[in-house]
C-alpha cells in the first residue's frame, strides 16, 4: 500500500516524482508534494543519483513503496539553510528523539530512511528532510560532486569502524560505483589496496589512482588480506571475501541484496574472522574530502536523464557499461 500521511499537501502543490508501487517504477506527473513535519524542511531537488540500492528496492528489497531516491543535492526552502545548497543524511529520526538518537542517529529505533524505508525519497521535485540531517554544500563542490556525498559517506564509515593502517593489505571486492569510492577512501590510509572485479574496463578506472586491480577470473589469491570489503552488490561477494582474508582479519560487508544467502560460514570460525556490517557514514567528512579534491567522483557519471524520463534512468543504471546515472531535476 502506498505511504499515506506525508502525502497531504498544504499548498495543494503537485510535483513530478518517480514512484515505486507494487514492484512497478513509474513517473507520476501529479504527485502531491510532501508536507514537512515540524522538524523537517522542504528541499527543492537539483540532481539525484541512481544507486544499487534503488535497483534492489525495485526488486523487492525492504518492501518499499513510495518515491525512490536517496543520493541528491538540493536547495533548502526554509529553516537555517534556506536558499543554500544542501545534502542530507538519509536516516530520519522522528520529531521526538528516542534514547539512541543523541549518540547514534543512524540507529534510531524510530527512524525512517529517505527513499528506502517509510519516507519518500528525492527522485522528485521536492523532498521533506529533518533539518538536523542537512549539511550545506560549499561553493567549491559542484552539484555533480555533491550527489556523491551520501555514498561517499558510506565509504568513509569503513574508516570509522576499522582502523586501517599504512602496513595493511586491503582488498575491495567489487569494481562498481561504491567500490570506486571505497578504494579511494582506503587508499588515503594505506598504499596496498587491491580491487578485485569482473570487468576489465571498470578496473581501468582505478589505475589512475595507483590502486592495484585484479580480474576475478585470474585471481588465485588466498588468505592474503588484512581487511576485505565486499561491495559487489551480489550474494557471491561475501563468500569470496571470507576466502581471501587472513586469519583474524576483518571482512566489511557493504552489500545489500533482496535475495537470501546460502553460504559456507566455516571460514569465519576456522580463521576467527570478524565480519562487520557497514552502512551509512559521516556526511561532513565526505564533503570535506570532495572539497579538498582528495576523492574523484565525476568520472563515474555515465548518463544524465531528466526527471520525466527517470524510469529509464533505473533501467540504464542496471545495464553493463553504466556507472552513475544522474537524474537532472531542476
Ligand atoms: Zn545509495
Ligand atoms: Zn531515535
């Protein structure tokens, strides 16, 4: 059933939006604009990015119905950042904070998640976001770059969870969009980063950053890595990651998939591995890295689609040969 509540517009304002309902992704031309709650502001969306999670949602992950989209840059319509470009943390706490909120908003027991869980997302002309979730974007960061702040923050979350040291050998399993961000973030901490992927043309991208690459089909390495990060977006990534991590090493799981795992967990016990789930991260840290040009993101953009054709953007993003597909909104 479609989310109610948020869809009662005060101004009677209608907008264009990309809606997922009963497994169908469709453009609505007359979608009521969201009505912000008292702790929220309306953000006019400039650009948004299609992410692997959007593709999984369309396949049934999280059972989500509503407006898709959680990677975006926009302009705040009101509140303390009114008129400024902003990016938003996607974890939305309720108006009344719970006990987890002050320390750990990402794990608020009453949270909704923009475009993923109980909260309409940003593939629309407007999105309602809690004001505390917003971070203003400095002038030196372009709209294109700012779209990547959310996934880049997720990459930085790994550094919040695992102390990567200069002597570590790190494997990034997966050569996609998130792998490109994660490899660069890890490479800031240690020179020995190897990306393992299936696509020689995607692996090419990493060489400009002096990051090592390894084609999966030629890969015979075993128990080599101190830290292995699975960002394949497929169920096969974790099994490989467990197999190539040294005893007492750490495996970071970034992949979220709609399907279930059938997997041999014995390497975790035999090799005393730590498996660490990793999700959203610090937006200001990601913005700062973009502002200092420490992370390159723009080469990931392979297509730009106007909002009225956003359904096509989802199709494109799932095709081989495409990396980040941007939806141009305002
Ligand atoms: Zn995402
Ligand atoms: Zn809370």
